[in-house]
């Protein structure tokens, strides 16, 4: 899904009863504009908990954070869980500085995120 764009994209898949949305490339304001509608649709229409995987993301700024927060909010409106997969220490720092570490459950890898309860790793 939306993999034909050169700078960024997302793919959705279901694994272990969770909707995995894997982002790739640069999550910036342009990505927010292009990916917001399809991401909102996935987050709203899925009856599953979400795993937002940033493992293949190369850049993250406030536009990307907005995109992630929109998906989190849509999932919460339907009382679904959200786990954010962040393996990049700089992105963890960005989340911490933006005050978002308390609003996302964060895991260091996809396997941890898929574990029952997905405790996540400390930021």
C-alpha cells in the first residue's frame, strides 16, 4: 500500500491477531499529508490492536509524530491498543523530547511488540 512513492510509505499486515502498520522512509510533513487518510482508514476500520513499526523509517520529525498520534487517537476511540516499534535511539529521544513516551507503549522490536501484553522496552 502506497509503496510506489519514492520517499516514504506504509504497508499493513495482520499477524498474531494484530494489525501491523510498517512505515518506511521519511516520516515528515509530506508523509503526514499523503499517508494520513489511508492510515486513518486502517486505524479506524481495523478491529484489531495496532502495531506501528518504525524499523524502516529513516527520518522522523513533527509531521511524522502527528501521523503517529493520529493513528493512536483513532485506535483509542475504538478502544484498541497501540504499540510503537522503535529501534532507533534517536527516534526514542525525539519521542521523549516531544513528551510522547507516556502516550505510546514502546517496544524495541516487532517480536516484543507482538508478545502478549507487549510490555515494550524503556525509553
